[in-house]
C-alpha cells in the first residue's frame, strides 16, 4: 500500500508538471503569435492597403516607420516610392499646365495675327482694288462709242476686279470673322450657314456674348467642319446646335457625309482639338466610315473652369 501511495503521488506530480509545461507552451505560442501578428502580419497588411490606395491615385499616403529589420526597410522603401511618385505627379501637372498655357498663347497670337492681316486686307488692298474698279468704270464711261472693243475689254477687266474683291472678302472672313467680333456667335454662325454651299441648320441657344476665346473656338469648329463637308464629305445637310448649360457651352456639329475622319493622322481636326482644349474644353469626334461625322464639344464659359 505504501508503494502504491508513492506511485500515485509520483504520477500526480508528473501530471501536474506536464500540465504546467503544457500551459507554458500554450502561453508561449499565444505570445509568439501576438508578436508575429504585431511585428509582421499587421505591417504587411498595412503595406498592402497603402499600396492599393497608391494604385488608386492617392499619393499622399505614408507608412509609419516603426518597424525594424526587413519590415522597417519595407516601410522606408514604400515611403520613398510614394514621395517620388508624388513629386513626379506634381511635375507632370505643372508641365501639363504650362503646355496648356503655351498652347493658349500660341492660338491667341495666331488670332491676333489673323485679325491684323484681315484689317490690312480690308483697309488697304481691298479698298485700293475697289478704288481701281471705280476708276476703271469711270474711264469706261468716257470712252467714245466707236471704241466698242476697248469698252468690252475694260468691262471684262472691271468684272475681274470685282471677282478679286469678292475673293479677298472671303479670305478676310476666313482669317478673322468681323461678324463674330461685332455681332456675336449667333449672327456669325448664321452668316456661315448662308455662305455655305451645303444646306445648314443652325440652332443657337446663347444669350448675350461669350468670352472671345470661347466664341472663336466654337466658330472655327463650325467653319472648318462646313468647309471640309463641302469639299470631301458628300453631305446633304449639316446640323449645328449650340447652347449653354451650367456655365458650359455645348456644341454639336453633325452631318451625313462619308465619315472616316481621323484626328490622329494630322488632319484639320488636330487644330480644332487644340483650339478647344486651349479654351479649357474637350472635343470628341465620331466618324464611322460611311455614316457621317459628329463633333461634340464642351467649353467652360468661365476662365479656369472645367468642361
């Protein structure tokens, strides 16, 4: 019995020691798991979340550099990458702003040159030709009737001068539309429609005057589209719609011509896109082959606005 009691006591002590050892092992495992979660899993998960935010366009996120070893190196590398990306983004935005401003200055300078050439033609060359035509008519009236051949020759010369004057007026209008400067967008577009060789339907829902740059952009989009449609598109009718909604000019020019207009091949569309974008707007071209062409533009009325 004594031997049995000693065996039972020894087993109890062994079981107690094993229980304590097991509890200590479990505690160590739990503490190790908590440590690994805090020092490894959590920083890695945080790095993944931060990387997702950077991929979504938020370049202001940074990781706390509280880790050590490889985790600390990962945090520091991530922050350096974010700093570099943010600096590059700022440089790209500044370059884009500088490019837009430069393009606007180029277009404004071109318009100023157009205006000066138009005035020189109107006040100089055109007026001189009109004076010569009047002098020729007066000289023609003073020729005796027996010099009929001379009268007919001078008459043909006078008619040729009138045609030259009409051609100069057309060139002057294309260089700089005086009607746009004097009367505004609606009257200028209606004059374009009357002069076009293709039927044009114009609907202008604009009250009052718009900024000069906006009016010029809309006018030249319509003008160049009409010219191209008359030359190449085999168009039966051109529809022009212009209105203003929420301080944004909305322009829609469409025709049922040949289509297949491509803005990437250095065509006339490039200049129109540049002009509209220089005014802060956007111009989208849809031109499937054989199904006509549509130009849809939006331009903010206020400087610095977004279309």
